[in-house]
């Protein structure tokens, strides 16, 4: 019975960001693998992702829905510090031909392409300096529900 209580306690307090990461050592290089899912209800399964400064991040975005990208496309965009989410999202709307990433922007650290239901995509980038950053889906109108914190420790 005590084991069952501990199990329930662990399940209720565990951080979903932690279950989606794996640390892989490749020589002296640390690679943190992150998997984030998106769906047809305009939601990411993670609202917070924690990584280590200087590590290589291998991020996989999976669209677990069924709708095509023209109707319910999703991407992952990591913004630099102090970028205003709404302002960036309003500019991104105009960049349909560039996966909703404004041409020449200096506001983005890393981003994926836009994918549709059943698709996935993977990117690699170096974790930025310690701090708290914002991630979002920049497909028109999605940023309000599809955003979270990217915490670098």
C-alpha cells in the first residue's frame, strides 16, 4: 500500500518537461534530447522545458493530430529573451511562405518547419545562456494557446 501511495505521489508531482528529455553524452559534448508533441486541439504537451546551458539540444516536434498542415500546421519557435510574444506572432502571420518565421528576423534562436498531422521534424541547436525564454507555435492564431517556457539552467 505504501508503494502505491509513493507511486501516485510521484505521478502527480512529476514535471512533464523532465519526462520528455534524455541526456546523451557524446565524448565531451552533452546532447539533450527533447520530444514535444502538438495536436489538433492547438496544444503542446509541454508547457516548460528545462535544459543545461551550453548543451546541444536535439528537439523533435511531433504532430499527433490528423489535420493537414494547411489547416492545423504547427512549428516550434524559440525566441530570444525580451522578445514580446504577441508582437512576434503578429509579424509571423505575414511569413506564410517561410514557415511563419519573419524573413531576416533576429528574434529567433531556433525553429522547426511547419508540419501537419502524423508528421515530425527534428532540429539541433546549442542551448542559449542561462535564463528563461519563450517558445511558441507561430502558425496564425496558435501562439495564444501554444506557448511555454524554455528554461536554461
